[in-house]
C-alpha cells in the first residue's frame, strides 16, 4: 500500500513539474488554463466523447492539487448532435479563419477527415505524444486502429472508438413467416458462411411484403455514409489499392451494387425517396412502428439510440431485432461489416498542444472509454478494456464484437469522402429512377476521373 502511495505521489509530482515547466506557470499564483474541445455524435448516446474529456480534466486537477501545483485545467467541451455535414462545415470555417480564439484545441471527428485536415496543416501529428504515453495508455490500443488514423507515415489522432455496421432485421417478422427460433438464431452463421446471400435477403424481403407484414421490406440510411462500400465488397469488388495508395473503381462490383438498390426500389421493396427520409422516421419504422423489416445499413450504436430516444427497452430489442454481417452478393463476394473509427486530434492552432495531448491520454482510460462503450453502444479501443468487468458483462457488446474479424475500413485517402458522396448520389439516382444503373455508373466514373485523375484505378 505504501509503495502504491509513493508511486501516486511520484506521478503527481512528475505531472505537476511537466505542466509548470511546459506552461510557464508562476508558483506564486494559481493559473487556470482553458482548453476547448469540439466533439460530435451525432447520435445522442455518444455524449461521453465530450464528457470523458471533462472527467479527464477533473482527474488531472486532482493530481495537480495533490502535487501542490499552482495550475488547474478547465475544459469547455462541446457535443454536436446535428449532421456530419454541418459539423464539418463548422470545423472548416474555424480552421480557415486561422483564429486561435475560434479554433478548438481538441477536435473529435471521423478518421476520414485526417488526410484532408492534415494536408491543410490544421492538425498536428500525434506520434510524439503517443510515444510519450505509450506505456501509460497506448500500448494496448488495438493495432489496426492505429492504421486508421495514419496518413503519410504519421499518426494524426488517437482512436476514440470503433463500431460495426451491419444488417438489422425483425425477428418477429421471421417468426410470422414460419421461421423457428433455431433458424432465426442460426442466420448470422449462415451469412458468415455464405449460405445466405444478398439474393436470399432480397427474397426474404419479398416474402415479408407479400405476407403483408411490412410497408417497406428494406430501409437504409438516408444520408451519405461509408456503409454502401460494404456492398461493393459483398459483390467481390475493391475500392482501394494498398500497393499504389490509389482509389479503385471496380465497375462490375459497383454496377451490381447499383442494380441491387435499383431492383429493390423498382419492385417497391424500398422507398424511391429513401435518400430524403429523416433519420427519426427510419428508426421508428424499424423498431417502433414495425412497418419495416430490414435495415441494410444499421450501426451498432442504433441499439442505444432506440433505447434512449425511442424508449424501446433492451429486452424488447433482444426479442425482436437481430443483426448480422452484410451477406455476400455472389461467389466472389465477402460477407463483411465496415467500421469507421473516430479519433481525438490536436489542432495546429492550439496554444497548449502538450496539455491537450495529455488530456486526450487521460480521457482514453479503460474505465472512461468503457462508459462511452456502454452508453453509446460502441466497441473497445483497448485490449484491456475487453476484460474490464462492466464491458465484459455486456451481452450486446460481446455479441457485436464477434463481427470484428470481418471488418473493413475506408482508406485514409484525401478523396475517400468524395468517393463516398458520389457513390451515394448514384444510389439515390437509381432508386428514384432518374438514371438506369449503367447510366449512374458512367456518371460516377466521370466524376471520379475528374476529381482524382491519375489517382484513380478503373477496373
């Protein structure tokens, strides 16, 4: 016990000395250093992205007080629940202003923003800080997450969370079609083993519609998102060439993807105006009104949203909602699910970069990130987190974690976001009938070639 106390005192003194020197604080009077952080859900249960920074500041202040240091940290952490587009517009306007009074010290966003923001000089490499606190915190971060925040040979962020995106389906509709409980529980295995394909999923949707169980057999997200690349992979395609670092347009797989969404829309299985639906209607249709059967682009965090925002109990969800990988679309395709890590980043404009990085490190503690995982329905970023009692005891996190081995990411490429947008536009065009799949593919190719030039491989 005495040894533990000594270690704590040493840590407190070391931190105090580091901050006193690094911040130039006079010992005679207490200085308040204010850091600003911008974080985003936009799903409301993900509020611990901001809250964990506040809790980290409280812990740091306790250490500073114990060390007798005359400096304290105050964190102003904003949590954004509007759209991704509005959050990015806000961030870019602040960055372009160059005003350190406007730009936050810490920003939390998707790993896909790293290439553009790093290329513009808006964020700083984090390698120095990751190495500094490696044995404290970062040595047991899942290695593949470091890949997601890496660009041009450097790590530009600290992974904040990871999730899986999958197909949600209503078990009660399957029961109504005569499926046994054993058949329902076996569906994820059949998908993983390629015994149940996208053709089978389409047939299942038709059965739900023809039996009068649903108004819409299928729904998908009504906004642009990386989820749709899962279907390119399901049809045996690629969207990135690791050897050259270039984006790939796999015409055959993309055309099959466009045909898949077009067929659903033209057969009345999916709303033609799906891309104009509001998110709350998508959620209510699946889990509350029960007028939809299958969500093709579900996110594991929806589980928490449905409980928090719609008042659906977890017991009800387990009873009526199942989830699985995106099925393979053909023999060359791969069942998969996509993860889009979020990260904490330190801005170039921050006048307290060392302190911001320290706060991010403390916010990455196992218990704090587990709070986020439990409240927001997210997976662990650290290997030791999976053994943390409250994480290990959570049935939903344990079940979704079994999908991780089949995870894919969008690449850290500056044009990944653009590819994301033009693919979504093409899907929307074929769903409304404005373009045939072949026409949509041609338009998509023209836009990608114009934007990327030689940085695009067309197969």
